[in-house]
C-alpha cells in the first residue's frame, strides 16, 4: 500500500527482556469504527490500531460522510450518523490490504441506497470475495465481482434486503460478520451458523452498541430494524501481534518478557494453548475486563519447545498465528503437524507455501500438505542458516521470519516488509527495544 519497497536484515540479538505493549486489536478496531459510524450519537475509541488496514477503513467511513476525529494516537471520536445516515461516494473505496475491511464493508454497504465500489491492493485483489457475495446476494443484494469472485466489488443501490438462515461452508468470522451487518438492514431474523466457532467480536460489539443479538453454540441471530446507540470502546492489545513476541521469547534462551494489556478472548488465543502444549512458559498475569473483552499481561520466559499435532478444532482460534507457530515448530524438538488449515492459502499470501519456502531456505525440513504442513524441528541447539526470504508482501510472514532469524547463524534478509504497518506499526522499533536483532532500511 505504501508503494515503497522495504527490506529488513534480521540477525541473532539478545535474550528478550522488557515490559511492553502491542498495538490495538485489528478486528476490534475495524468493527468499532463501523458500528460507531452507523450508531446514533458520539462514540469514543481508545487503544485504536493506527495500522494501515484500520486507517483505510476510517478513510472509507469518512468518504461515506462520517466525521471521525483523532485527538491523539490510538484515540478516535466517531460522530455516528445512524443506520441510514451514510452517504454515497463517487470515488472507489480503497480497502488497501484489508480483507476484514472489504468483507465487512461489503455487508454494511449491501443494503444502502447508494452505489459503492470496493477496491484493494494487489494482494487483496487476489482474495476470494465470493464467500460474502454469495450469502449477501441470497439476501437480495446486487453485487458484481470479477470472475472468480475477486475484487473490485460493485454494490448496487436500493436492494431491499431480506433475512437469511445461513450455514457457512467455511469457518470465517469475516463472512459471519458481513452477513450480520447486512442483517441489520434486512427484514426478519438473520441467522448465521458456523461449522466451527470463530472470533465473536462482532456479536459482542453489537450487544455493546445495544442491538439485540442471540448467540448460542455456533449460531448467531439478530433482527433488522433496531438502532445502534453510541458507546465507548476500549480496544485491548492484539493477541495476534503479541504472538510474534511470545514465540521469539520462547525460542531465545534467557528471555523474560512482559506484554501488557493483551486481549485473551478464547476465540483468539488458540496459539496460547498450542504453545503451552509445546512446552512454552507463558503466564497470564492480572486477568481482567478491558472494555468488553478479557485481557491480561502475558509473561513469557524461554523454554525448549517440542513438536505437537495441532488439534484441528483449535485452528480457527489461531488462524492468524500459523506463521509464528511454524517458526516455533522449526526450532522445536521433534515434528509438528498442522492439518485442517487450508484457509491459510487464501490469506494475505498463501501462508503454507510462503512459510514452507522460507523455512526450507533457513535449513528446515518442511513437507507441505494441501491443508497444512509437517515441520521437522531442529531442536534446542538448532541454528538456522543465513538466507534471503521473500515475505510476499505479507505482514505476518515478514514478522515470523524476523523472529526465526533470532536463532540464525548469520544475517537473514527479508524482502517486501512494508505491509507490517497494516497490523503492527512500530514492530521494528519494539523488536529492537526488547533485544531482537532487526534493522530496517
Ligand atoms: C478476521 C477474521 C479472520 C482473520 C482475519 C481477521 C476478522 O479471517 O484471519 O485476520 O476480523 O473477522 P477469516 O474470517 O477469513 O477467517
């Protein structure tokens, strides 16, 4: 999105030490902006992620007529325009790199009385949107995509939406959220059933904004025709960002790091369970409610991880953490097996192929599976080779490779890292501050 090519050089640093915070949760930041925009009244957001993905969503909502003030970093004041208060923009709405932005906005815009066009960067333009277009079309929306269901998405004005009872074929919080957002504008009760539970921040935030929603195991139901009432949102630190530091501290001997105010919603923390099953030493200190979400300070000390079979049922609860998990597995004793994670192939990059290629270049044996991988760990004394690795413009691959390099015997060059700013602005500085060896351009 920045257009500027950014390469990093990562190398073995010091044991990780410090008392740090990571930026705000990306999923919650996107949703807080969207719900506050269509609420009645003024909402405050604290802990907002100042990342390119969420800034793109803010810019789009501004284009649609919402005033959003930014009194300080991490703070937003959103002047809600009400459910029917958005105004069309003659210009395309640029979601940048953000799949969450595009899919959720597609649901929000499906029932408006103006046309919209959602566009994205090269990576987003290759990602499947048929998964939201299909249920929204069944609700009466008129949406055109490129062949194969690819962006841009053209959403036609004036569709009269009807509710749907939708059995999701994939476990996707973005699809669930798109359908629920359209359901706000639909006649009748919209019901979404998930094959496996996924992150529930849409449901909890709708409730916080005063919209009646009923949730039972794997099913969310809401009726159209209510109102959202402005409320203040406190965004916890993003567990997905913390995960890179958890792995780095786990694999670098002598590390002892405290990461404060991290969201620990169980739908987001499958990686905690996986890392602990591998023998990681991570303690949740001071667990408490932060806004509507559970948060804790995570203390991580180095350990000697061992390989595991990642249980398929936790895959949705750690879907964004696999690049980091692959690195832990590469340095664990024994074999780690990941299955049931084919969704990794349609993220910001094909994360199975991208991680397998990168880890092989570092000297790790990785067998690729259609829906996962088998990773043969090098063990506690293992050292990775020097190499040049392509992050494929994927923020999580870039950060995972930087973590892996902390156990390399020389420099690891990582190319195309600018998109780290989509989810973890300041990663480079924070990584250096806690002891990692990492240099930018
Ligand atoms: C997200 C859901 C997940 C996740 C993404 C954020 C969300 O995507 O990978 O980073 O905020 O709803 P899927 O719904 O495609 O699994």
